[in-house]
């Protein structure tokens, strides 16, 4: 085991390397491209016995990934943002093939307007697809999660593709110390992919992903994929326990940080969690019994573990780094449905939209969110959702708008003269 | 073609690999061609399918194939073929699968996918030199949805989306030429109405490696408006009138060879007048300008072909 | 509310017939709902269509299980289990059969107690599939709530896209069938709304989680499609005259789209009637005219081989 400074992207590539992937269909998109470049370099140098193929689009990339997994090899791929959406037809399609592979998504906000900065609206667009989702807070977690993803996604009880998500820039380009497990430890944890009967061989004809007529077979196959995804919860727990034995790190489905006696909990995913832990520590110093609940798994949704972590908590501040147009934060809506009617559920779930397009959430904003949520819990009145957006930010936008409109006005004037 | 095992008509297979009982229409020209394609390729074939009529060949739990099949989506069957081909090669190279378990990978797609939505993934598969055979059954329209115009619909044809007096007003896209321009290994047109020519081309395509196209004319009684029993005759007339040239191109020679040339050619009218999709060119009155345009388009092709 | 179910084969104008009946009801001031069964219909394959009509707004949707009138545009479909012609026929349901077999024969054969009307098949006409129009006309008379004029107007509206000749042919067929059904006019009785208490339990189960080799839409066998008897699509079959056959062994077999002709050791072609869809390409291509088309009703031997 060695400790190195790795970006989130490099950690993802290391995960793939240690998993001894066979095949990596790829397509470049910022901020993910580094991952495939690292893999390409290792293959070139003979350090990784795999084939990397550059496709012409993410739609094709995911089709190739699914077809290769359906043929029985271990597949790794990566994308981001617009790429994930371009491939979305195949994201929904290949999960029904029950073709397990790992797709690293480097989260980035979606157009329009086009941006390079991170948020989670891209990966949440895939939440109903049948892909399982692991959301990472650190580079270490990215590496370990790739290995965990293969282990539980390939399990014959599951056999579903898995998205391992990391935030663009905040993780993808940020170096931090990462323990790289030894190949021996990983090999002991992760057996080679056994495709069983679902693969293409000349001696065993199989027609995969055929059409159905009628709702009976359709409902059956779709619901079976759902049952497999739900069943993946306990398979994940087994895998996480095995990983802890092999590599010494614990990755529960839900991280509960200082929640035991918490009155107030933040609820969020991704790399914002490390900042939230910091906020929890500061709030505790200030006498507020604060905690953090962070689902690492979002699909399957670990509802029971989340409810357990929030049991006895008075108020929850949900920080959504995503936006469902016309509804609001996706995590907030899902949490509300998971907690409705649960014994000991929090009295208030307050929705905050933060982190859109890479916006950071400051310490004072965490303090403010805690106060608002606690007040809502005590008074039993929940305020409407709040966008984390300051007067200064709007002032800056007004300046930009002035230029945008001023130029048009000036041109119009020239046109008239 | 001296090395072909298809010297005479009765060298053609008289029993067939593909199972009966499929949902294709009675008299489907595409299915008739696929029978022969499959007989020559053999069961050690993985068909990677794009959305189209033939997606309904396999409806759970029924499949006509004795080998393998994977349905992908409309736009990306060549990418699915890439993943499967690469995986099979990796398994053999890494000693995890005996060579005799290998399959040849064949994309099966209609003209909607082949001329339109799937063109990007097709072009890229050729760029990468993917070892695959692409079989396009060209029924000249989006047949499975009721025959709307595709880029393969010929000029003058009336479709569900071209109800004007003279039908489709632009030429049929030259998919053969597009493939040749991409410089794959082998590109051929064929017709089920000329089974010996088709069998030889499948045989040749199967003997080569790299990207290969077999573009097969697929008369469609439902979409084109003729009695199912006339399917073979419609196919024959397409060739005899020169509307559907039978040709092939190999990268090694770099030349287009016409494999069967009918001289003199029949007037295109003999082909057109048998089909409902062209009936408006004859009834209630003959549309001479459009008929002349279609004839001169065919004549110009053959004049250029020499 | 009237609940009317049409059965026919792809290409017989069933969807058109159901729409014409729906439009005729609508013209008579009824609330109407009509729909074809959605699926991968092919020429000759069994298909269905549904018409509901009532004086109050219609809230039911989807397939009609218990019909007040079942219209069978092709009598050869009745014995075809997968066509579901006899599904949900109650003692009061009227059965209308387009075919030559008599009502008495059907009553005996099917052991039905309800009224049965038969309609002699009309000859093929210009541009319009005849069965759909004739069945619409007959059904209109059987329900008794539709006038001749409303029927004609509906036909003119629905057939118009097929051209003027088709319109005239369809109207003539429909009106002729309407007149033929005079003895049975108004024999269809509107069904009642279902009583909640009389309905059975839905019999739900908890779907078990199963492993992917069974729980994915994959087929782990060869050529299972032969289980599908597309021979049922056929209205005419190819029959070989062995004396005229040149035993060339490839022409009919190579041109059969369904691989339903194979040549034996003697070079004589054998037809797989289980799967032959009756396209008759083989009849057209045989150089010695050794294959002729025989209407299925006149053919010897079963439509499909015995299981």
C-alpha cells in the first residue's frame, strides 16, 4: 500500500487499473478526459492489459460498454454532463441488458447555459435508469468506490451497471492524499467478472435484449431490474464489509457524521461533505448539536439507513446541488418521501439549493442554514426553499446584463445612424 | 469469382437456418434476403440490431436465430458491434475463451438507421477499421412506422409524409458511395431477387476482414403497395430496369464492378407502375416530367458507369 | 353502454370498420370511444379493434373483455385460440360472423346460447378492404341505434383518404350489409355497468426477485420462433403438383421469405404449413407452374400440423 497525492480523476483511473479492467470505451469531455488519458498511458506502457477504444459519441460509448459487458469482459468508462445526457438512451437501455460495468461520471452542470463548473443535475438525470449510483466526497473514496462498484454491480444477484460520481473541479482536478491498495489486496477483494450464462458464445446461442409485446412481460422485466437494484443494498453492505477487511477502510452506504445526539443535520452528497463536516465541527464548538448525513449510495436508495441516521433529529437542512425545474431539489423530495410516516422522523426538512454551476457554500451559509432549520423545527413551520444566492452575486450579474444589453443598444443606435 | 462455392443456382441452400414464425409481413423482401445471408454466414453469427422492422424478429421468448442476437437502439448498432467484437477478441487473446467459441459480428439494420440516425456510428466504426459486416435491408422508408420517407426513399415515391402530386422530390442518398468514400474493406449492393449474386457477395464479404457493407434491396409489399406474391418480380424489375444496380467495390482493387448488367435495360416504368407508391405518376394522368426525370436519372447513372 | 369488439386479420380493414362504426354512433349523438389494438400487426395476422358508445361520457378504456357484440370479419379466426374471439362472450352477447358457415353450425360447434348473425363475404373491391366496411354496416344495424344515413356519412368520412372509388365501394358494401341484417335489427343489448361487489379479487402477488439469467429479456435457445404458428395468417396456401415440378430444388425455396420451403432428397419441395404465411411468392416464381394457390377454406389438411 502506498500513499500518494492524486486528483479525483487519477484516483478513478487507479480504481480501474486495480480492478484489472479488460475494456475501456471512451470519449473525451471536460472534466473527465484525464481519466482515459491515464488509462491509455498505462496500456501503452504495458502496465494495464486492457483495450481502450475511442468512440465517436457517448451514445456509442455506452452502447459499446454494454455490449462488451454483455459478452463477458470487465468494462470501465467515464463521462460527464452533456456526455451523460447524450448517451442517456443507452444509459436506460444497457441497465436492462443486466450488463454490469462501471461508469465514472464527473459531475458538471448542464446547458443551458453551457458551463464547465460542477453540479449534480447531470447524474440525477440518470437516477431512474437502473444504473446504481455511488457519490464520492474524496479522491480516496473515488478509488475505493470504483472497486466496490465492480464487486456489488457484478454480483449475480445484482448484475447492474454502476455510476461512480465525483464532482468536477472540486474533486476531479484537486489533488489530495490517497492510499493505493496493493494489487494483492484488491485481487482478494474483487474476483474476476463471471458473466455466467448471460454472454455470447458460439456454443451457447442467446438472443439478448429482445422486444416484448404486452404489459405482462414488460412489467416483469422492468420490475425485476428494480428488485435487483433494491436488493443491491444488502449486497453493497456485504461488499463494504469485505472491503474493510481487505483494505481497512469503511464505506457505509450512508455516512452519519456526529449524528448520535444531533438536533440539526445537514443532508447532502458529494465533495461538499468535507466542508459540511467542517461546518458541523464549528457549530458544535458554538454549542449547536449539529451533524451530517451523507448518502454515498443514491441508487439503491438506502431509505432505512437514512431514517436511522436521522432518528431523533429535530430539523434537517437539505442542500441540493441540483435543480429539478418546476419542483426544486431532488434530494429534498426523495428524503421527504423516504421519511413520511417514519417513527422519530425530523419535524422539519428545509430545502436549500446551493452549489449550482460550481458555486461554493460558505461556512456562514452553513451557520445560517442551521439556524433556519432549527427555527423551523422548533416552530413547526417550514419556510419555502431557499436558493443560496447573495446580493453581491446578483449585483455582478446586473453588471454583465448591462454589458449584454448595452452592446445591443449601441449596435441598434449605430444601425439607425 | 472462380473460387465461389455458388457456381450454379442449385448450389444455393435448399434448407434454411433461420427459424420460421417471425412477425415480418407476408412477402417481406428483406426477410427473404436475410434467409440467404444467414444460410451463407452460418449460425456462428452475432447479429447486432438497430431499431427497425427486423427488431421484431425476436419477440420474447421467440427468436428465429440459431446463433446470437443483441438489440441495441436505432443509432448505435455499429457501436454495439464494436463492444462485442472487442470483447470477443479480448477473451480469445487473454485465453479466457477458446477460439472456436468466437462469433462473427453482423450489424442488421434498415435504411432508416443506415442512411440516417445511425450514420455517425457507422462512419466511426469504419474509421476504426472495425471487423464487422453491416447488412442493410433497404425498404426505402421507415417501414415499421408506416412508410414515412427516409433518405433512402427514391424520387417520385409517395410516402406517408410525401403526399404531394409528384412524391419525394430529391434523389435517393448514395449509401454505397458514402461507404466507398470512407474506404472500408468491401462494399456491395445486392438483391434477394438475384440470389446467386447475393450468395456470392455474402460469401466474399465473409471471407474478408474489416468493415464490410451489404446493401440489400428489400421490396416491401406493405410500404410500397404491391401484392406479396409479386415481391420477387418487383425485385427482379428493379435490377432489370437499372434502378437498383448490382455492384461491389473492394479496397484492394479500388474499382466499382457491376456484377450483373442487364442490356438493354427495361424502362423504369415497368418497375414503377407495379407499385402503389408510384401510382400517382400514372393515374389519373401520367406525370411525364417526373417519369422522364426518373428515367434520365437511371440513364445518367449507367452512362457514367460506362 | 354498447361494448363492441372487432376481430379480423391485418389488411382486412378492421381498424377502418371500427372507426366507421364509431363515427356513425357519434353522428347519432352518442358519446364514443374507438381504438385498434396496439401491437405489431402484420397483414394476415389476427388483430382486434374496440368501439364503445353510450349516452353518458365514457370513462372505461382499453381492450373490451366482455362485449355486447363481437364482430368477426374472418370466420377462420374463430378456432384460433390466440385471436381471443370467444373471450368474455356472455349469454346475451351477439356474435356476428363474416363467412359462409351457417349460424346453426356455429351455434352447435361453439355451444353458444346467444344470438348469432352471419354475413356472406363480399367480393374484393376497388381499393377498399371489404370486410371492415361490410362489418361496420352489419354492426350498425345490429345495434339498432344507427340510421342508414349516419352509416353512409361515417363511411364517406373514414374511407375518403383511400380515394373516391374506394369510398363508393365501401358505402355500397356497408349499406348492403346493413340491409341484410334487417331481421336482426336492434338485437344487441347495451351492457350494464359492472357491480363492484360482484368483481373478483385482483389476485396480486409479491413478485419474487430472480436472477438475471431468467429476469432479463434474453432467450437462451435456438429458433424458438417456430413455436409461433404464422400459418394462421394464411388465407390461401401453395400446393405442389409433383408431376409438373422440375425438382430444380432451389427456386421456390430461395424465394420463400419465411424459409418455409425445403427440398428433400428427391429434390421435391416440402411446404411448412405451420409457418407459411401464404404470401404465394413461390407460386409466382415457379418456372414450371407446379405450385398453385388454394384458398385455405378449400385446402385439404389442417392449417397447421398436429401438435
